[in-house]
């Protein structure tokens, strides 16, 4: 079973926006939970994941420096 939770708001004058994409995948032999890195002015946040297999005593939590936004959209052509 997979579940995703997406929210983009409120973003009105004088109110901070609260944008996120969270996800969760549950299976018979494990669980994975994470979120997609998002632009949070003036910085971006890396995506996260934590997962555990059936019988594990803790979650594995790998970390990487890239963020989905904007790193996934870097131009595929060389600069001229």
C-alpha cells in the first residue's frame, strides 16, 4: 500500500507557506517513509527516506546532499 500527502499552502501575505510532499509505502515485509526535498526560501532541503525490513530493530536512514528541486532539473546540455 502506498500513501502520499501533498500540501501547498497557505501562502497569503503575512503568513508563511507550508509546502511538502510526504510519502509512505507499507508492505508485508517492510516499511519506507520519506519526503521529497522542497524549495524553502532561501534554501532547498534534501529528500529523506527511512526504511526497515520486518524484524529490524531500527530504521535505516541514508542521507544525501542533493535536493529534488532544483537538482532534478539541471540542464542536460553543456554551457556554451
